[in-house]
C-alpha cells in the first residue's frame, strides 16, 4: 500500500498576484518542513477580489505567464508538488478560465482542470465572466504512487463529479482535492462540511477540501478519510493543515463497504 502526505494552505488571496505567489512560497517552505510532498491552495489563489468582474479578466494570465512560471520555480526550489487555483486567460476576450494547475517537484506541469460547474447561485453569476471547462475532463494524476483527482468549489454540489474521479473504470483517484472559495452565508459552513463528507462516504475515497479564509470565504479546510471521518481540520483562520493519505485504509474500508463495486449506474457527461 502507498501513502502521501499532503498540506492544505488556507489563506485569503488578494488582488496582487506577486503577493499571492509569496504566500504560496511561504506555505511551501512550511509544508516541506512538516513532511508534506504535495501542497494544495484555494481556488483563485493567483488573484481574488470580492466581486467576480472584469478585473479578473484583466488579471488572468496564460499558463506560461509569470504566475504559473513562479509556481514552477517554487516547486523546484522547495521540492514539493503543488495544486493551485489560478485565473487563466481564455480564448474569449471578455472571459477567463477558473483553472487548477498541478505541478511536479521538478517544475513540470502535470495536470490542469478548468472548472465545469460555474457558480450561478446564491446571487452570484460566474458565467458572466468565466469560460466553463469541458465536461469530459477527467483530471487525475499520479504522484508518489497515489492518484490525485481535481475538482473546484461549486463542483462539490454535483456528486457525479467526484464519482467519475473515484470510479475504478474512470479516474480511480485515491484522493480528491477540492480547492474552493466557499462564500460565507447562512448555512454555508454546514453545506461545505456535509457535502465533502458525503463525497468521501459515498465513494469510499479520501477527500481534502481547501478553502479561502475570511473575509469572503469560510475557511473550514478539512481532510476526510474514506469513511467520512475528519482526520485533520482548520477553523476560519489562516493556517496549514497536514494529513497523510493511506491507500491501505481505503482498501480496508472498501472491503467492509464495497459501494463502488455494487453500484448499478454509470455517469455520463451532458451536452
């Protein structure tokens, strides 16, 4: 069986990409000191302001731009892999892409995921400014022998996203990481923790939710094992969570609860 120690950096990104890059650098150094091999940061790490508007479009960069190039330098200099949320330049002039990038310790870009389910809910309309990702994406990469699946924030409300990542015939992820900017509001902390827990239980998979800290986000980063038990968690304040994914635990849980092998339905993308 295989293990992977992962760190989650909970903080509140600002509207200065250079400052956010330094926050990631400091978190990477701290994560390495605490034995982590992979660092995950929140949605919109490269640039954030309280309103999703044209400023995000102006701040968006290509994947070979200065922000991702800086992330690649951080990975090489610290020897840690990264999963980071970025505002990526889109092909459409008035849109940007809400993208996760996965970078190996050697600085190579090993996976990307562009958010599929845009947050047109609770009074927000991401689709006014964001170009949605392809629903056929299956963003799972292998690192240190552990398969890591990617999804973003509002995707969490659609259980089929995690199911495709975890299903043996699709992504077969051992752990699903969920960078988010889970906006504060009535009941939102309960929604976040309940949905993350449900995704872990129903797929018997490790789940790591990584949230932005207040004032806009709720924080609440948490690592859940395949039974849905929280093995590490943060409150609302900025901080670094460290947990170890162990596939031996997954095997034991699936022996007792073989829900993935007993299911009778597949998941298919809609047009």
